[in-house]
């Protein structure tokens, strides 16, 4: 089947402006929300229930926030092939929830560099969990929608208003293409900084 119902969404974003209507729409359509840290607090401030990622993983955010979503129960829920019997059995065995929609907005690496931040601050703006979520969800576009940046908030909202909490394969493939564009641009910016930074050997 090409149509996929959105039952559960993982939201982990830096830029929260423009997200409110999406969150209210998802909630109204019965979609369960998962999140961490500031994004979770933002969702709950809107009066929308949000499950903590750590309640799924049973691990807290650690290493100063460097590790939050990097866990088999999160990535298994994104990467599992819904029509693969072996994947379904393992999801049941390890209590892995389906994650049907991933909304990410990466740490602002380029803006941090442009602002003249210190090397230590720039390095902390190299997003690890977010970029991993983007790649995982985009790889499994046959089952999952990936919203990889603030620029895709409106296309997602338009889709939700038109179709409700579901998507077609062509929709998911379009979002995946945007996702790999975001990933490529982001990694290129990091590569260029490492190559051009005078303080690095």
C-alpha cells in the first residue's frame, strides 16, 4: 500500500516558530507526539500532550545533551519496513514503536560560524542526532515522512490540511529528496569550516 497513516510523530527542532499549527493539526488528528528537551516543553506549553523520548528509550538525555535520540528504539521505529515480517517481529520483540513522521530542524551551524563564535561553540552546533534522524527517515521514505528543516513546515501543513494525517508515496519521496538536500548542504558547510578554519591543523 502506498498510503500511510501518521499515528506517531517525533519532533526535535531548533526553530519552533511556524510549528504551532502543525502540532495542533497533528494532535486534532489523533497523532501521538514524541519529543525531547526544549521542543517537548514548547509542545506542552501549547496544551498538547507529548511523550518524552526517554520514556521510550528508558535513557535520559546525556553528555550535556549530545545524546538524546540516538537509540535503537527510536531508530528502529523509523527504519523498520512496515511490510517486512522480520522487521515487524523484531519490533514486537523489543517493544519498538512505529514512528511515521519525523520533524527536524538542525542546530544553526552556519549562523554560528557567521556570528564569529568560538571554535568550541561552533563544534557544539554540529548536529548529530538531528542529521541521523533525517537520513534514517529519508532512507525509509516508503513508510515515513521526513520534514528536515523549517522550510518544509508549510508543505507538511498543506499536506495535513489536504489529506489529514496520512501521506502517499509520492509525498514521502518528495520530502526525502528535500531531506538529502538539507543533509548534503549541512555537511558541506561543516566540511568547508574544517578546511578553512585557521586554528585547525
